[in-house]
């Protein structure tokens, strides 16, 4: 039986990561915890915008943070997130190949 509450939670989680800036942040954090002071220059975007994305992902449980003096460090809460992203990558690559194959047949 379909659990409507779970579907709503899934939708919120997927919406939270389905944004290019947030995906870039997630990939930047893939290898481990980073200070916000490292994330900002990497992203080359407005600091307040990046802070909002980090806060949103932390509030949704995608990221964890800790404060050390004036620095805030972020890390991925659950690395299985990258299994999900890898699955999406495989699906997209398969679709691209299929479209290319169909395009050759039509030519």
C-alpha cells in the first residue's frame, strides 16, 4: 500500500537536492567535511545565496554542521545520497545512448 506521508517526504527530499547549486555543494562535500569558508570560493556565487542553500539542506537533514570558533563546517549526513545520484547518472546515460541510437536509425 502506498504511504502518502512517505511520498511527501520523498518529494521534499528530492526537491531539496534537485537544484544545481545544491548539487554542486553536495559534490564538493563528497570527500568529506569542509568549512563554509572553503565552500564559498569554490561556488563563486553570492555568499548569502550559498548560506541559504546550506541552511536549507541542513534543516532537511541532508547536511550536518558544526561550529568551531567562528567557522562552520558542513558534511553529508548520509553518504548513500551518492548511490542515489549515481543511479540517476546511469539512468541518464542510458537514456542518452538510447536517444542517440534512435537518431541513427531515423537518419
